[in-house]
C-alpha cells in the first residue's frame, strides 16, 4: 500500500507563506496501468487556471470543476485568495494531481518531492535517471493497422511490437542483456541491421523512457502528444502488434503536421519506431501555446527571469536583413533593389548560384553579401570545388589520422565543411542566426557524387536522411544557406542538370547587364581615375560574340593595372591569352581584333 512510499510535497507557484500540498503514491493502478496518487485533505490549490488549460488538458480541468461543485475543493480560510482540499482525493497520476492543484501543465514525477527534495521518480524501480525527455513512437502503420486511433488514444496507452521477444523481460533491462535476447529470439527472422535497430528501440522503450516523459505520435496528418504515466509492461497479445506497453495521458486533440515548426518536422521524419526528440523539446513544449501563455507558465514555475524561456527562444524568427544603400555603395552595385531581389531569392530557395564569365566579381559579391546577411564572417565558410572533390571531402568520410600519443595512423570518421557548418548552425542559441556555405566554382565537381544523399535535402528541408558513413539521421538546418559561384567559361549554364536547376536559384553576373556592366566605371570614379579602361573594356566585349567569354571588370580593378605600363601588361598577359584559347583553331588574329591599339583606334 501507500505506506511503503514517503509523503511527497508540491510547492505551488508564488506560494510563499502557505503550506505545500501533500500526497502519496498508491499501488493501485488505473484502467490503463497508470499509478494513482492520493492528495491529502488540507492541501492548497490555486484559485485560477492558465487560460489555455481547458483546451489542451480537458480532463484535469473537468475534474477540478467537479471537485469545486462537490465541495471537495473550497475557498481556504487559512490562506485567503487560495483554494483548499476539504478531503483526501485520489487522482489518476501524480501529474494529473499537480495539474489540478496548480491549474497549469505540470510534470508531477519531478515536482512532487520528499522533504529532503528527492523527486518522486527516484522511487520508481528500473527508471532511467536524468531529466524528462520527449519521444516519438510510431503507431500509425504497425503491420497495416493504425494503433493510434484503434488502441492508444481510446485506452490511454503507447505500445511497441516485439512479436518474438520471450516473456519475462523486465523494465530497466540493460542494453547488453537485450542484445543477447534479441540475437537469440530473432536470429532466423531479422537481418543484422534490423536486430541492431530493434535493440535500440526496445532499450529506449523498456529502460530509458520513464514516467513524466513526453510521448509523441503521428496519425491522420496530426501530431498527438501525451505524458507517460507508468512503467513498461509485457503482455500476451493475440496479434503480437502491441505486446509491450506503457500508460499515457494523451492530450485530447492533435496538432496539424503541416503547421509544425520545420525543425520538428525534420526529427519526426526519421524512419525509426522509437526516436529521442530531446533536440526539439522546446518546440514540443510550446505546441498550442501563445507567447503570452508560455510566459505565464514560466512565471508560475518561478524560474530565473534572466534565463530565456526555451520554448520562446525556439520561436525566434530566422531573418535575413534587408540590404541597405550603404551596402550597395560598398559593393558598387548600381541599385539596392537588385541586392534586395537577390536576398529574397536566397530566402525563398535557400540555395543560389551566381554565374557569369571570369572576372565578374562572383566570389567577392558572394562573400560580402553572406557576411552582411549572416552578421559577420564567423557565420560564413567557403570551399572550392574541383574535379577530384568528393562526398568524403565535402561532408564526411574516413580519413587517415595520426594518434598524437601512439603516433600510429588509423582511419577515422572526419567531418567535412558542410557537416561542421551544419552542426554549428543547429546548436541551441544559433538556430535563428543565418549561416552561409559558399561553394566557389560549384560546376567544376561532379555534383551528384559530391552531394550524395544530401542532394535530396537541398529540396526537402523538412526531411532527414540516413547518412552513408556515420549512420546518423541528418537534416539541413533551416538557417543554413548555400551560395555557389559558377564560371560559365568552364561549363555553360545550359549544361547544368535539371536536378541542380530545381534546387538552386540562378542569378547572372554578366558584362552585358547590371550590376556588372557599369561596375568598372563606378570603381574608377570612386578611385578618381581616368574612365578610359571602362571604355576599352566595353569596346572589347562588343567584339566578343559569345556572352560566356566576355571579360569581367575585375581584371582592371587592381592597383597594379594603374602603375606605369600596368594596363598594357594586364591586357597582354591576362586578357588576350583567354581570347586566344576561346578562338583556338579559328585563325583569328587576336592582336588585330582585341589588342589595345585596335580598340583605342576604334574609340578615337
């Protein structure tokens, strides 16, 4: 009976000067297996509830109203402005009791505590220690049946199929013991990888989950959320689809899947039966609550006001700042609206390619724009593709590394620049800050080979994929943007495959149009120099028929060009060799057609 457990106490929000509520855990269980909890007469309760309580916690709200109507919960004579239980009351679980008394969501397994401040969960046998966690357990397609609607919601349970696992497996079993049992019981019916996954799922369900943890599941396009209210049990089920179970207090209504935060959708897309959702716990805690309700709930918990509320922090909007006139002036862009349109394309697509002939300032513009939009160079990483660049270089792969102690070389899994930047962008506190990966010369590598399965994620940002080497489930953070630069003299834009076209927005930087066509003139004016080089460049490009081989202004925007004889040297050693290569085998006299003397004569 209840005597084997100590008395637990619950401190009410802003309850200075009043007693704590007192209760005990009972051996008696409800119809779904939840451990019942008795609250003693004389325990105080708040006289009002959080406004959204009745929407998401209908059962505790209804029970509170019934207790008031029955005279079991009455205005307190000892503590004016508070309520008080006039008799002992039994509730379905510790959390249910705490919600009724506080009038707000509560994890009773953590907040009911002994006199020496130990939580109730410490007294549950076979319970994994640590803070409460949220879990995803799939039940909408268990061998063709939707157990969520048929069993879980109506009966207040969550189950896991373990059709061939022997009877007598206890809660709290170690992973090593489970591995042995699964190896023996599933040897002829499951592959090695299936057995490995089953061990992880069973260990999470039987040992790592505990009362007070949040459980989520998906059914009919909605996410349902509940609280685990008891231990794991193994039963003999005729269809073997639900022979491991735990009691759950489900919230009555689900949340539309398509309206969930993108980071939460990414984790929910992981294709396992049991998934730890700790990385998106703040998003789950904020479901269905307004900012005001979250602030009110946080105030009830009497938390440190200097610490940001996690659920509110997770809602901070990702933003790309609007380009300014000052930025347009710094980059010598003809019109700030061009920068704003580029920013909008990047916001809509997340991936963008700046393409054009050599010397059009693609890389410079990409870096400067990324630093402005991301708030500084710390959020920008640049890589350059080349023909031998691979997935292992770009994302992750096994690389030889020397052990600093033994000096022996071994192959170890090593993160590439994309993995490193994605991990940085997805850290808590960074998720509202834009991060940029700049891929210089993006068209010089075999993109399908370099991106591998990540090619899928460029288009479907709300999904995750299983990685080739580490086996992790990975998704691109919403705040990671990719800017590529593409030299059209190497490969025409027309030769880019359809998959890349669909995943990237393309912005042209060409000497025939702004912002590139007038860039050299603006730079010369800013530097106080003669505009002749701009006129010469325009005359040169007018003689080049192929737009992909026109010459960009960057060749003439260097200090060396304007020293004695610098323009002639640059023309002879940088520009004319490019045009010789372009006209190779055509018999064109490059000097006569494109030389400085010929161009100056035409301008005169």
